[in-house]
């Protein structure tokens, strides 16, 4: 069949693992040229090989999403390589430190907010000049923690950063409509990725654990955490022309987890 994002150019952050990796592979399979943006020591090179072996095109950009110089450089590199930019998937993120608010170090708060929220702002800010001629689609990865489920105790900084992304995405959708740039935010529930590697749960958490606790993977629809590939299908839909009338929307992809 016809490819759904044929000849489009995509910039994907956090492309070395989990949701970003699956989305980058899916976009490339559907005809997009993809810049795999991730930290220097990430697994983005492996994703590049997978895409190329399948006949697709990809480059790797070593960026820390919280570093404006690296983000703007990575986006410029993408534009220079292929002469356009149509899709931005601002997805990189960390769980950070989960601890009671009274024990949360200011540096830990800042690190989570800077990576998740400022990182999103920077990717959007530096993409606009390259997208405003032809329009395009920006997709931001928030979480059900951004508006609907707060039972991960200790995740105050994470939840604040994720809520900030939702508000930012809606504002951006309004503001960028004049350039025909659509902006949508996705809110996954638990997904099987490597995000646990970037999670620090402190012993102090026991102070605030309450007995309303669901076992790992309690999602009414499939009774297990979702797969990155399922999220990638939503990202592809939002990136493609199939969603041409959808902007400013918050989409939950959680197997009904957040309504428990
Ligand atoms: P993951 O850890 O598997 O992948 C995240 C990628 O982002 C990694 O490759 C990592 O190197 C990269 N990254 C982290 N900090 C970065 C930085 N400062 N600069 C550049 N790259 C950076 O995790 P994932 O689950 O795929 O996470 C992707 C997004 O999904 C995050 O925003 C996360 O909050 C969100 N999310 C995940 C879940 C889940 O259950 N896995 C649920 C809801 C939302």
C-alpha cells in the first residue's frame, strides 16, 4: 500500500529506546526520513541500523534535550540533510526521583522539569522556523500523570512536568495554527520500555504509600502494560494526513488504566 508519511522528514527525541525508538522505526517504515535524537551514550545507532536494514533513511543527533545549543543544532542538521522538516516527536523524558515533596532535593526537581518540560519547549521552539513554510505535525509525549492519574506516589516533579507539557501543547496548537502546524499531546499509561533505568525511588516513599495500590500491569483492556509499538501507531496517525483536522488534543493510550 501507499506509505503514510512518504518523503516527510521527522525529528524524534528519545529515539534510542522505548516509545521514541518504536515511533522512529514505524515512521521510517512508512516513508519518513528520521533524525534520531538522543543522549550521546544512547542506543540510537542501533535504531539507525534497523531502519537502514529495512531500506529506510535515518541520521543520529547526539543531543541532550535540555541543552538549547544541541537541540537547535540537531534540528538544523536534520533540515540541512533533507531540506525540510514536517514532523517533530518531542518524546524524550525521565521519571527522575520519586520521593516525598519534603525530601525532594531542588536539583532533582530541576532536573526532571528541565529534561521533560524545558526539553519539550526547546524542541518546539527551534523547529518552528523550519516548519512554518509548509506546516506539519508536532507530537508531545506527556503521560496519564499529566492530568488523570496520580497514584505513583512521590512523582510530584514528574507529574508537574507532564501536566506542563499538556498545557504547553494546547497553547502551541492555538499559536501555531496560523502556520498550519498541528500540535497534539499523547498520554500513555504504563508501557514496557527502559524508563525504569531513569527512575530513582527513595526509601522515604514508604512514608506516603497509601493502601490504594493496583498490582503492576493492572490495565482493564489487556491486563498488562502496553507495548511501545502500540504507541508508535498513534504517533504515526498523528504525524500523518489522516489526522489533518486534529490539533490541540490530549490523547490517552493506557488500556483504561487511568480510569481505575
Ligand atoms: P526510555 O527510557 O525507554 O526511553 C527514553 C529515551 O529518552 C532514552 O533513549 C533516553 O536516553 C532518552 N533521554 C533521556 N533523557 C534525555 C535527554 N536529556 N536528552 C535526550 N534524550 C534523553 O523511556 P520511554 O518510556 O520510552 O519514555 C519516553 C517518554 O514516554 C517519556 O517522556 C516518558 O515520560 C513517557 N511515558 C512513558 C511511560 C512508560 O510507562 N514507559 C508512561 C507514560 C509516559
